[in-house]
C-alpha cells in the first residue's frame, strides 16, 4: 500500500496539468448540467452547445488522463526503467486504479451529486443510482481504455489500436447492416447492452490484472480483441425472444396473467387487410387481434411477435422480417407481417392456419400528480421531479421533468389543464405528451454521461391553464401468449396497390 | 556451483526463426567483475534481458542469487542494479526527484552515498533527465543503481556513445562504489573491459565460445612467430589450438589459444624440427577477440 501511494503521489505530481484539465472540465460539466435544471426560470440556462460540448469533452478528458497515467509506466517493451526496479505489480496497478478513482470517479460523483441536487433530488436517497452509475462509467468508459493503454506502449500504438477498432466496426456495420447489437428492441435493448457490459467487466479487469502481473502483451492483446468480438458479436446472436424471457424472469408478475389470451377478433374481421406491394413482391398482412382477460384499468403494450402461416398442403411461411403489432387506445390489437408474394398467391384462396407468439407488457396502477403552473420542482412518482411554468411569452406553458440516472419504465401522459376542469377529461386536456418506456432495465442507473434525463413539454393556449397533470402507469407483467387462427382465407382481405399520381 | 550469483543453464532464445542464443552455459561467481563481450548483434543484450527477467528464454533457464529467474521478485531486485545504454528514463523528473523517488523502493538506500555519487558524477540535481546529455543520463542511471549498495550490478553496453572522459568517470565511479558487489557487464569495447574485468565470456553468433577468468585467458593466448634457418616444411594439418596460421618460406606466425610452453614448443619441434627462432608474445584482449572472431567466421 505504501508503494502504491508513493507511485500515486509521483503520478499526481507528473500529471498535475492533466488532472487540472479533468477537474475543470468536470466542474464545467457539473455547472452546465445543473444550470439546465433552472431552464424554466432562465431560458439562457439551457446552453445547448456548452452542454453538448461538456458531454463530449468530459470522456475525452478522462481518456487522456487514463492514457497518460497508464503510459507513465508502460507495460509492453523492454526498455522502461521501472521494470528492473522493485515495483510490486499489485502496487503499480493499485496506484493506477487509485489515480483513476481519485481524479475521474470521485469528481464525477461530486458532479452527479451537484447536478441531481439542482433538481431537488436528495443524494442519500439516490445512493444506488449514484453507485451504479459509477460502475457503468467505470466498466464502459474507463476500464476498456485502461486495458488498451496497458497493452500498448505509446500514443502511436494506442491510436493504431483505435484505428483498427474503428475500421473493424465500420466494415462490420457496412458488410452486415442490421447486425449491430441493440437499437431495435426498444425497452429491451438493455439486455444486449448489459450483455456487452458484462463481457467488458468480466474481461477488462482480469486482462488488466494479468497484464500487470505477467506483462504477456501479445496474449493480453489477443484476449482483449477476443473479448471485444464476443461483446459485439454476442449481442447480435441473442434472440429477441430470449431477451424477453430474461425480462419476464427478472420481473415480478404483479397480477395473475393466466386468464389473458390472444385471439383473432372475428367481430372486427372487416379490419383485416392483405396489401399487395406495387412491385408485387411482398404482401403486408394486417390482422385484428383481441387480448382477452385483461383486468380493467390496465393497458397492454406490444413488445414483439413471432408468426408462421401454414397452408393445407404443409407449406409454411415464417416471418423473416420481425412482425410487429400495435394496440390502439381502445385495446384493439393489430398484427402486421410481410409475406412473400409468391407464397401469398399460392395460399390466398385456401384456408390457412396462423400460429404465432405475441409478447406484450401490461401496464396498470395508474397514478396522477398535479403540478400547479409556476411551481418549483415537485416529486412526481415514476417521473422524478417536475416543474411547470406559464404563461410565458406568447401564452406558452412549459413542463420540465428530470429523472435521476434513468427513467422508470412507466407509460406517462402529461396534460395541461384549464382551471376547474378534470385532468383526464379529453375536452379540457391540451396537447398531451406520451413517453414510451425507455428501458425495462432492473438496474438503478442507465448508461449516460448525463446523470439527469430531462423531459420537456410545452403548449400554448388562448385560455388560462392552471396546472399540469401527469398520469403514469407502471409495468405489471411481461406476458408471452401463443395464438392460433384457423380457417382464414387471406385473399378475402386483399387490397390492390393504389396507383401513384405523378 | 554454490557462490555463483548468476547462472545460465542451456539458455536459449529464439525470435521467430532466428536463434539469438543457443545453449548458453555460464556462471558468474560472487564478487567477480564479469565482462560479456562479443561483436555487435550476437545476443549480449538479449542475454542480459533474460537474466533480468525482461525477456523470457525459449529454452533452458537461469538463476539469480540461486533463484529461478522467472520467479525473480521485487525483493531480489532491491539487490540488483541495472543500467542499460538504451533504457527509457522518466524524462520529466529532475535528477534529485528521480533519486528521491527511487529511495523508498530500496530498504538499503544510502542517502549519504547517493549524495556522494551525485557529487562525484557532477550531476546537476535540479535538471530534468530529458535535458541531460547521454553521458550524464548514464551517470544518473548508474548513481541511482549504486545508491542502495546492490549485490549485483548489471550493465548493458554502458559505454556506448560516451567520450573517453565520461567513460573513465563511469568506470571509476563503478569500481569505487562496487564495494565487493558482483558486476556483470556487456560490451564490445574490449579495451575498457580489459582494464577491470576479472572474468570474461565471449559470445559469438549466439554461442558462448568461452567463459573464464581474465588471467587464465591472457595466459593461454600467445602470438608465436617462428623464423626458420632454411625453408620451412609444408604442414598439412595444424594443431587445433593454432589460429590464424600464416606461413611463408622462412616464417610461420600463428596464435596459440591453449599456450603451454612445453607443449607448444614440442608441437613446434615436431612440425619444424630444430634450428629456428621462436618469439612468443602475450596478446592484448582486443587481439585475442579479433583472432577469435576471424577464426569463428572462417569456421562458419
């Protein structure tokens, strides 16, 4: 420990200018981000470019500091003075980690406390989020950079490694578009993200320890490259349905879902469509489904769908592109799927069987919170803290909400309300804003440079609006239901392509 | 052998397809000043880097203070001083900060001696290492490696690129401060090594050609010139220890690598009979190595 502190002190002295830069950038980031909390009082507080720049500069400053401190005792090579001195590898690694903790993690923690404090969050109530954010930032932004530094001997090698990674990602995303992980599963994207984070965490720290202990640079480079490939490629190999299964397992079913079923809505059969593309290569099938057995006061949100069409002769069409579904406000479910036109023509006049699995999330436990206009931040369940102002300027009414470290996975509707009118009364309500749940992640913080996610909404009204009502529903269960529709003749629903006027 | 500070046992090192060291066996007794010499690029620095556990051997092994070098610990390194001509130093440190920084790593660090070394080498304490000349940097490296009274001092080509004055200062400083420590030094500067080495090893094309005490080496190498009274007989096969044999009608000149007066004279009598003048001259180290290098190339 004494040796680690000795090396740490040397690094502090050596890198005092770099440390100063990180502290200044962190302070600027904290100031600019905290000022955004007062946006409603002072429109100038939302200094967009300064905020954007601070979010970009902060990790850049971290990375420069990490590069400098790790390369102060370069690991690859045979000419460094320190390798023939009685350095304990544990002390050296400890000194470097202590340095990163002291000048990256700790200032970030202080900045987070300051930023969430500006919105009125109490730091001690947000300790899980504060700590988890430190874990995420360390695993995603700091440790991988430390590993790359530990297996490179200088800036040239480091930049070469960065260039190789950049080219690899570019080639991959160009050659295999659509296979980059995440980005298409909506609230379930966190599964692939956390898979990559888990791989990074499981690989980065052992590689770092191994490299400091043994200095087997080429082997460590190989393992690091392998881990990067596993992290990126593995995410694309996780089936969407597995992600949903993980989600279901991690979430408590908050009510009995056994009574819920999905079936074809025969009463609304007239809504069914089979739309033939103009080039007649694809046919889009739209079918009305019905969710039965859902308790009153609950809403369903579709997450995904897997479907196959079986012809009487045994021919089967399986959806190659992900089919999708949507639920209307009155709970009617529509299923959409593209079918190959050749298969469609073959089966359109015979009764076919549709088999599918529908994945959806049920929301309920509605809560409403009233926020008077011109109020300071107040706590809003499932939303964080919100402030409202208005009228300002040309009768503008504003709502600003901040959520510490992540949004809760709630469906939220915000409505600006006239005095004396009921919030949920459609006539009295002014433009509403609906937030889709951003993530079903069970962890207390999301991966983001900024510790507070902001939601902003505004409206204008010729009449005076007195308050904002924020209504939210929380996810109660993630449900998977199989369905089967027998005896459909798809040709009955055919809609010819409309000609386009030129 | 007990009492050996450094030992190499069938040590081998290969870089790709190139064999740099091949079956090296060597022992450096305690208190010796061992010079590892040989032409450039024959594996001297590789040997030292393996002995310092900077590089891993491809074959064989080595011991330092009786420990397998692969298990060399920071504790062992507190007893070893290492200086290399191409060592990367913490350029941003001043000489004084460098010394102060290293001090806590060594339980035996002698502050008085460190001051003395800085004075002796005339090192400017407040100057950054990056602003020192090559010679001054070598002095700083040596001072920082002598201040804790190491029991083994390893020097890799320390005199390369130094002017004569700095070289003398370094050697003087080393000898004054060695204080009974074992010194292992690699160099292709034979004249310098000759002046203070007690043991010598000759490395050529990855193989240690010999490793012995300096006194025995200089004893066994002699340049011999035989002047005939008549025409010398043509000899079809020379004794194996005779190197660089040159013969004219009345003169034969060679280097005997295993000189023993009686045996050498007996060989001369056997080949050339009586009635000749024999001049026997001791050889400087430099000439011995030139002879060996030429013989080695010829054999290759």
